[in-house]
């Protein structure tokens, strides 16, 4: 099952930059965080839960990441154990 993304905050920063904060809503081992940004300059995320993770989730991309078309605003994430997590992305 792929991630479902819920955006909790989207705010304009300096110039044409935005900050987007949200969370995934399903446990999955692979999926896309859907930020809605065309360029993702920074991405920070953390596991949601009451236990430690045996292996950290990783992004499958180099930042800054420019997105377009079907992949607009998406960052691929790989989790060994399946995670629900919170994220913060900054970009344009």
C-alpha cells in the first residue's frame, strides 16, 4: 500500500519559497510524500509511534529535487518496517 498524504500547514516564506507540513496516513514500506512543491529544497521527517524504529526511513532522491508532470511535488520514501510519519518540506 502506498502512502496517503495529509497537508496540515502550507505557508509562504520569503520570495517564492513555501513551507509544507503534514503526515502520512498509512503504514507502508514504500510511497511518495505529496508536497505539491515543484522544487523540494529540504525535507525533514520523523516516525510517528510509541516505539523505536529498527531502521530509519530514507528518501530515494537527491535534494534539491525538481518535480513535474505525474510526479509533481512527490518525494519517494523507503521504509523497511513501514512507518506513519510527520514531515516538513521547504521549496518552491
